[in-house]
């Protein structure tokens, strides 16, 4: 069953007389429960694609459906509700709230998400049960990213969106984080969309979408993706 | 190229730059305005006193001085000039109720005047030199004839000159009038020759002296020269000089509290803002360093912002200060109705220019130090993004209920603790705003309460009848009985070396009342005296005081029975029976009656009459000056609140934009983000109000104590003042909070999430 459908999606950015076509008539579908990697060089349009899918931005033209719901025409408030309920974000620089503890950063989502999961249980699952009362600044980068993953999963979303989730980590920590991300998502049947320029991560994906100059160059399904441990970092 | 960057960077921080310029302008302007006011009073009045040969000492004799006695005084070493002098309040002969003080300076070497139009002083002239303000208010012109009534006789003459005099720079009929009213009272001079030709005799109850001797030296020398103790009043004790000095002291007192608070808030807020901007500019600073710019050049570049903003703000502040001062100190300004003097030049105290330079230097140094902090270490270190302080658990979190607190509460409390200087500045801004509002509006309430007390609690008469000097007790009491009035005798006494007023009352008909400390009417007992509140520290109830009337060797000792609230004078009050039992000689100075001025006919014992309504009007016009000052303070408080809160609110927003963007991405609605921002403002405002309210009352109490030398004001704060102060402070805080919260709608989630914190 298709959980994500992009139909002739175009996103233009205008600056004075200049016009930048960040996404140009893009169409594709993604099946639920898959691990999808969107791969491409800088400026290819992969972040724009993630932003549109995450409800951070709206397309100039075309239709985006998530779980059958058209999100391309939603108002600001409706998009906020969509982000609160349907998608979980994992950022390159973690984006934790520095003034909240580890537990509170995850518990935070219960303020906006009625189906939020128990923060403590999730943090124990990501191996941070002993750091509940720590502030983000007291954790390593890998630990902070694990809090970020726990926060994204605590919403119990349909889709996890990850923007260069290992970009700020060393390769060993990055591999551990990816293994955790993948393991937890697979266990709960979530769809994961990772945007990256790291070719190695693509080896772990069920589906690899290659983007260049705002267009989709290829969509490749991998029958036997590698595990994080199997990938040579 | 760096110059272009200078202007473009300034433009990118336009809200902060503008608010810093406004804050410095307001801080400097209000500080300078208030301090220029008292200094200008000191300078302009002292110049005017010098120009009109204002007397340093006045020697009084109820029986008058002879020419021989004058010569003895002139012969005292250290006396530069002396003249016999007469100043007597006379009614105009047209029964219009107008009166004026007629002065004669026998040899015109002391207590003279300056001519604004018409003929110069001529001791041979039979003309009258009239106050130009009285002439203007009453339609008199040069060449008109002025007729005055003096003890049944008439003095008339042609107005030959229009004048101003230091002796009447504050032209008041008596101690009960607080504001000049030239429609009803003025002054005039005639020559000694004219006095003799009109009355056939010359009576001079005063010798006015110019001398640099101390009061003790003059008293001793005069006693030795005349052979008896005469009442000597120094210029510091003379109403006009004392009032002018009082105004300057009052201005100095006001200038040393509220404007200083204003300036400190402005500077501290600017310091915080400059530091935060330097932090925001860290990457740019690092980039310039990495490109090869020397630290010195980068420091000069960024310090130029502090210098430029400080210089511009200070320059505008100086202009604002001059403008504010001119609102008060100009012929058409607030003091123009109080002081009558020819020159209204504005003066800046000597400490101000170095202080202003120090402010600019301080702001430049703050920029310099903030940037130097970001430049520390290698270029690579300078290029690293700013690392905010690590979070630590605050004392709030030690309580049991912390875990159960809502996210917004935790977030805001920790943000306040994390950004202590910013939060402290916001708190200081709100507190300052509250202090200014409570102080300003409270002063207005207090003055209104003072007027109300005077109008309703003390005064229960229609007309005050002033008696000529020298009327004995029997004649005065007889007049009082004729008019069915109460009477008072006022005379100078020496109490512990200070000149205070002895007041003997007979107020059996309840036309004039004596109030206690709590403004309740008291019936004075006959067994002792009542000290005014300003003399409270001289003796406790039950103790005794010893005093000596001027012109007498006698000393009297009396028991203190209580304290009373005196309107203007520092006084010791007693009943007629008490004065009789102590054997104190007294006369009658004034009678308070319910008869109207028109019903009271001409009488040799009467020097003039004053309608109670006129007296109250003069008080009201005095308080209208206070109202204008209060309005300036209230407006300044609101502007201060808006600028400080907006500036710090925007800084807070910028610093938290990444967190806000994260929350927005997570699905928080704009409304919720806005309420997060506003709630912190509201908390700090509540705290600011809680701190500012008692602090405002404390500052007001302090001001009233500092002003106690002039008036015995009882602190009064009406419910309206509390409500208006709290509502205005909250209103400002909420309005600014909403303004900042609106920005959360424009958060660019994508942009804000790029890069690491």
C-alpha cells in the first residue's frame, strides 16, 4: 500500500527576477514500512523533497498525498497538526531543546500528540534510561541523536523523516545510530525516509531514490539491503 | 569595504540599533533635563540676585531704624553695603481686591531692581516703578497713575518704569501663598523722597545688608553696634532665596533618583544588547580573522558600533535634555509662572560633559570587550559557532512539584535561568517602569491630598485678613471679634540656633484648624507647645524646648504636648492661653473670617485681604507644574518600558529562534509558540510589578522626606495610581509581548534548523 504519493510536484523559489526550480515535476510513490534513502549531491533538491513531505513547506504545483490525505493544500494550522501527528523528524544537528532534560525533550511531544508513547520506555529502548535527568549539553553527539530518535518515535508517527542523521557524527557512532534507527523502525513497522549524500547509507535501504537538479534520476529497489554492521563505513 | 559592512550590519540589526539609540537618548535626555533644571535655577537666580543687589541679611526692628543706626551697621567691618528698607503690602485704592508690596530702598545700594522698560531709578523721582508682570496682568502701562491705600492715607503716582526685582523674584503676598498670581498681587518701588512726600514721615523697619560675613558674625556685630539683639534673617532664611534654593534642591533630589535609575537601565540594557549582538556576530568575526584581518582592526570595526550608537544617542539625548529643561525653565515654561526674572539661559552642570563622554567611552568599551571575547584563541576557534552555557539544574528544580510542572513552565523557567543577564535586564526594565509610574503618579496623589487637606481639613474660612506690622494684641483681637474670626500671631524665634516660626492661635471659632500627624484635627491644649513634624526630632512628647523671640533677650521654656502638620513653615504652635501663661508677648498677624473681602471695610489695622479661593488657586497652579513633570515621567516610563522590553524580547526571540523552529517542526502551532514567548514576559512583569510597587512607594517616601524641608507632605497613593501603574506596566509588557510573539508566525523552519547551535 502506498503511504506517500508525489504527483507532478514542482517547487519554485523566486528571488527578484531569478527563479530557482528546486523540484521539477517530480512523481513517485513509497510503500509503507520501507526504509527509503533519498540520495543526491548538494543542491539536488533532496532537502526540498523532505521539507515538502514533512509539511515544512508546500509545493508550487502538484499533489502530495500521505496515507491518502492531500497535504499540498493544507493551511498553516493544518500542516502543524499534520506534523504533530503523522511525521517524526530526526535532524542532522539533533535540535534538542537545551533547557529541557532528556526525558522532558521526549515527553514534550505529549503536549501536541494525543497518541504519544511513554517517553521513559522509549528512552530505555534507545539505551538512555540512565540519562533521563541529564541535559542535552551533558551528552555526547551520538547520545543526543538517540534522544532525537526517541523523540521522533515517541509521537508514534506513520513516517520518520531523517535529514542527514549521521552528518554530525563520526562513522562508528553514525553506524550505531543508524542501526538503532533501523531496528526500532522495523520493529514498529514505520516508514523511514532518510535524506543523505552518503552512498554507504544507501546500501542499507529498501528503496534508493537518486535526485539531481530537482528531478528524480532513478528509483531503485534493493531486494537484499545490508545491515549497518555489514556496511563498510 | 569594512565601512560598507559597518552600515549593512547596522541595518541588519536596525531594531536593536534603533532601540539602543532611543534608550541612550532617553536615559541621557531625562538625566540631563532634570539635572539641568536645578543647575539652571541655581545659575539664573544667583545671577539675577547679584544684578539686583539682593540682600544677604535683613535686620528687623518693629519700631523702625534711624539713620544713625544705619550708619552703625554700615560701619561694621565686612559689611559692603546697607540700606534702610521698607516693604509693605498695600491694596490698590480702587477696591478691586488687588494688592502689591510697596518697597523703598533708601540708598538703593541693596535690594534694587532692573528696569525692563521706562525710566531708570531716580531717587528724586515721584514716580512708581511697577512690576512688569503685574502691569501686564492688570493692563497698566507707562504713564498710567497708580493709587495705593496705606493706613487710611493714599500713595499715588505715575508709573515711570516697569521692573523686575530679586526681592520679589517669587512674588508671594505671604507665607500661605505658594504661587504668584499677578492678577491679584505684585510689587512696586518708590523713592524715599516719594515716601516722605506721601506720608510726611519715613518708617523703615528693615536694614538690608550685603556682606560675606556669617550669620553668627553679623548677629554679634549688629548686637554690639545697636546695643540690643535685633532679629537677623539671612538670605538662606528669606522666603524668595529659600524658595529658589528649595526648587533647586527639589530638582537635585528628583534628579538624583529617577533620572539616574533611567540612565542606569538604559546603559545596562545597551550593555546586554551589545554583548548579545557580538555573540550573534561570532561567525562573521571569526571569518574576518580567518581572512587575515588583525584583531585590532576587527576590534576597531566592531567598537565603532558602540561608539557610533553611544555618540548618536548621547547627542540626541543632549538635545532632548535641553528641550525638557526648556519646558520647565523658560519664561513660557512651567517655572515661568513661578520665577519672575529676565534671563532664562539654560545651564548644564559641570559634571555632565565628562559624564556624557564617560557614557560614550563605556559603550565603546563594552563593544570592544564583547568582541574581544569572541576573538580569543586561534582563527579556527573564532570560527566555531558560539557555545551557549551548559545547563545546570536550578534551585527551582529542587522542589517536589517540579516534575509535574507543564512544559511551558519548565521551558521558560530554565530559559530565564540560562539567560540571567537578559532576564535581569527585562526585570529591571519593568521594575524601573513601575517605580517611575508609582513615583510620578504617587507624587501627584500626594500633592492632591495635600491640597485637599489644606482646602477641607485646615481652612474653614472665606477670607484671610492680613494685619499691618505692629498692631498690638488688643487691637488685633478686637478686629478679630468684629469679624467673628480666628486669629494667629506669627513671629520669628530662635530654636537651637535655627530660625523657626512661633505661631500663637486663637481658633475657638474653628475657622482655622490644627492637624495631627494623621491629618486629624486636634484641639490644642494650653499647657505646652506643638512642634511641626519637621521639628519632631528636636524633642519628644513630654520633653521641653527652649526658644528665644528675635529682638528679645528673653528665653522661654515650654513642654512639648504633641506634633502638628504645618503647611509651609517650620513652626512651633501654641494657644493664646499658653502664650499668656508663659508671658510671651504677641500681637495679631492675621484674622481668618467667613466675611467676604468686600464686606470688610477699610481699616488702618488691615494691610490686605486674601480670598481663600485665591489661595487655593495659587496652590493649584503650583501643582499643575508638578502634573506636567509627572506627565513627562509617565511618558518616559512608558517609552522606557516599551523600548527595553521590545529590545530584550527581540533578543530573546532571536536566541530562541532555533528552539522555536524545532517546536514548530514538531507540530506546535504559532499560537502556542506565541503564548510561550508572552508567558515569560508576563512572569517577569508580575515579578517586576511585585518588586516595583513597594520600590516605587519607597522611592516616593524617600523623595517626600528629601522634600520635607519645604513641605510636610503625607504620602498618599490612591487606588487609581495602583491600578493605572499596574495596568500600564502590564499593558506595555503584554503589548510588546504580542508584538514579539507575532514574529513566531514568520519563523522559517528550514532556515532555522540549518547549522548547529
